[in-house]
């Protein structure tokens, strides 16, 4: 297993500067990480910096709360793809999950996929720390029905991050034909391997270099 190829090298801080993002890209190219994951403000620069490499430009949308209209998320995703994004991590409507409205979640994912128009893979961020086990399961099923490529645990900006228990539940729910991304609080090689053993096939981390250097 090439652990580096499972890592989305990430900087989503609101204070991230152009120089910070340029350095992130250089690190990702040196370590051959799976992607560089940034806010949409930076995606054009990231796509240009990674052109011709084996590292994908990735960005988040509806981040970090997911509390915006589906049409706005779809527009942001479409714009990100126009600027070169090859992977898009969207925050789902968490309140809809708490209300039991998984049909709405399915519809908003479909709207984002329409905006992407086949140009990028879509990961759906559930924010598992705010959900019950049943809400996690139902959100995963909604994402699968809608046609998302991955479900993802967390933004890293809420009350908790990834747990192996939640990753295992997500993998059990979506089966083997869909991706599961663990993110939030993964700082060591041991953390990453625990998530992979639980069923993750992608890791989101700002500590990618430390993880692969242990």
C-alpha cells in the first residue's frame, strides 16, 4: 500500500495565503499525494501548479457549514470545475439530516453533480460528529442513490473529526463500489492506518508529510 497516494494534502484555513498554498502544492508534488485540497478561492492556482503531475486539484464547497441553497452549491462546484478542480468535497445540508429529510440531501447532491457535469469526482461531507449512527447510515444511502463518488466523515471545523467506528459504518453502508474518506484529527501514521483498516480509501489531512514520514 502506498499510503501517500491515499492522502489529500489539505489547507483549509481562512488565513491561508497564496504562498502557503504554493508551498502546499510543492509538498504534494514531492510526496506524490493523491490531491491538494483547498478552498475555492485557491483552486485555479492549485490546478495550474499541479498541471502535468500525478496530484489532483481538489476543493471544498458549501464549506464548512453546508447551510446554503443547493443551487448555490451547484454553482460553486461548477465554477470550481471551470477553474480546474478534478475533485470536489461538498458539505451536505446537515440540518436536513437532523430533520430526517434525506430526499432533500439526495436532491442537492444531484444538483451539485449536474453542476460538475462529469468533470470531477464528488465527495459528500456528512459531519459525522453531529449525526446519530442512523443519520450517518441514511445520509450515506442518499449520497449513494444520488451518484456521489465518496462519502466523507468531517470538515475538521466542527466538534469532532473522523472515528474508526464511523468509517466502518460508512463502509458497511455504501459497500465496496464507493469511496470513503476519513478526515479531521488524523495526524499520525497510526491514525491513518486505523482509518484505512476500518474501510477508508482516502485520508484528508494537513499533516500528510508527518504521516508518511513516520
